[in-house]
């Protein structure tokens, strides 16, 4: 990547395990698509009262040449 991977946590405690997992997955993406310009990952917990299921929202913003932006978002179900 031309720009280093950016990871942001909102309402979620940043742990070494979680950050390592995100960096490993980003490295896999870079092996498949070695021309990624930038990648930003945001992990957030949108609501505190949910107790069942996956309470986290994950958003990945990637930019690839010639300036195309790809956004993937996973919402709690």
C-alpha cells in the first residue's frame, strides 16, 4: 500500500489481538491486489443495549488506482 493501513476503534477497546487480526487480513488483501493505494478499517459498537448477536459494525474503505473507492460495511444483524 502506498499509504499505511489506518485502523480506528469507536466505542470498542483496542486490543493487540484485534489489531493483529485486522493487519493479517489486510495483508491477505494486499497479496491478492498489490496495487491498493490506501485502506482504512473502522470498528465501532453502535449501541450498548444489544446483548445477542454480533454487536459490532465494521467498515473498510479502500482506494485503488485510478482513484476508485471501494467500501465494504458489515452491520449488526
